[in-house]
């Protein structure tokens, strides 16, 4: 992989909590450096993926190999950075697309103020480009109806566009409204499911296939056979591949 462009980091980042653990600091710096400087498309396992400016394709196994940081720590670091709104994540069962929140703060050449927001830990404006786009679409859909806009920031990540569309359609068929309370309750269970190694795509696929109006993390867990978790989730058939 070749890297072009640059990032600016304010020296006050040494006062930020991210610098208090050497491996975490190295991880954060690497994410900043590996994030795309411009929009690009890349083939990954036979799929064409668009990686936008400020995003990077991330896999636990590959990152562990090149950084020497254990997967357990990487998972913890990702959760910490996401909870602090420093990154956003789009997750699949094969990879994650990491978005650096406020990436432009690291691209302001020659300005003393460029990195102060990042260094002082100020609240971030968004949870990642994909989540921002979804919320924008929801805002437009609800604006004319006079209903409040839906906020998906309580979810650990956003599902693919197709799965989100299918989930909404199933709920519409069931005459089950999607309110902010529903979104927040799903978010709580989706976080628990994520801790068990499941993605948002996998959880919503189960809801779609089985016609669930609600969702509990242990429902999906109970669907899996005992012993070692199966390697790949089959979105078409709605189960774990043998």
C-alpha cells in the first residue's frame, strides 16, 4: 500500500487520554495515517468498495499482523474511539470501514489551531459519514410529515443500505412503526450482540428472515449451535454457513 498526502497533529494531543496508553496512541496515529486522503475504489474479496476521504478499510487479523497489537486490544480500542465519537464504523462479517470523525481537522496546513479540537477531546460533530447520510435521509423523509427525525447514533454501526431497506419494509408490512424509542431499544441490544461477535447486518437479517418485530441479542445467540461459532453468515438464506 502506498500513502499520499499528510496529516497534521497538534502537540497538545499528548494531553489527550488517547496518548496515555502507548499501543492505543500508536493505533490512533496509524488510523489517521492510513485513512484515505481522497476518495478511491478498491476490490476486496471480489467486491468493489468505495473508500471515501477520511476512511480506511480495516480487518482485525490484518491489522494485528502489521501492528503487533492483539485482537482483544484492537476491539477494545475501537469501542473506546467509537464511544468517544472519534471514529464511525460500517461493519460486515469480513471487514470494517472506519471513518475518522472530523478528518478535516487533521488536514489544515500551517494553522496552530488545526489540531486543538482533536487534542483537547472536544465533542465530535458526527458518528461517521455513513451514519450521517442515513440520518440525513431520515430527516428528509420525516420533514414533510411533521414527525421528528430518527437518530441512529445509539447503534454500534449502520447496516448495509439493502438490509436497512428490507428491515424497514418488513416492519411496514407488520404495521410496526419505527420510532426513536424502537431505534434506541434496538441499539441497546445491538451493542450486546456486537460484544458476542455479531454485526448489525447479521442481527437485522435474522429479524427480516424470522419476521421479528422486536430484537433481543440472546435470540440470535440461541439460534447458533453450541461450540465454536460458524465462520460465515449467509445473508441470502438467513443463517450460519456450514
